[in-house]
C-alpha cells in the first residue's frame, strides 16, 4: 500500500498548484443546470474521498462492509457550488492527505480486505481505482487531456 499511497501523494501535490491557479469564475460556470460546474466536480471528488476514507477504515474491522453513495445527491445536498474554490481545494487536499496516511498505515494483510460497493473489491483495488477516478476528474476540471475512466 506504500506505493499506492506515494502515487496518490504525488498526484495531489502535482495537481494542487494547477488547481490553485484556476480562475474562480471559470470554476463556477455551469454549462447547463443539469451538469456539474468545475466546483461541483471538485465537490464530487471531496465526496468520493469521504466515502473512500470510510471504505478504507471500515474494511479493516468489518467483514465486507457495504458502502455506496448516490453521487448526484451528494453533490446536490452538499451545495458545493456555494463554496469558494479555495475552500474546496483545501478540503480536497486535506482529505487526500488523510487517505495517504490511511493507506501508508494499512498492512499488506489488510489491503486484501473486501468492501461491497457496486461489486466486492479489496482495499488495494479501491485505492488504485480511486487514483484513476481522481485523475479523470482533475483533468476535466483543468481542461487537460482526458484520462480514460470506466
């Protein structure tokens, strides 16, 4: 899990500078009411971090915990659009630092512990998938080349 934690740490540090330079006005723009703004995409990443923290912890003391969430409802009910971009970025960064800490302290035996999301996955699989998901959305926010994510 150390390698995965290190990769996540590199990703969040690399993207942090770019996020902090991103214009608030562009981040707030909603192309259509039913689509997320870039602030709301960052909010979605915050929601994802919170839910994955719960997965990474619960799987170490519960057998196959079921942890799913409705991403659209989470974005809607958190009202991410109303937050300043700086606050969203800070919260996103700190939650991801916490995930790095959890992963660094997850021993090899526990990395195989299973969590029920839409399917049953190990902590290790979820952590690697989390990084892919993160890169996919960060590239959307920053208008970079798309990163494929299922």
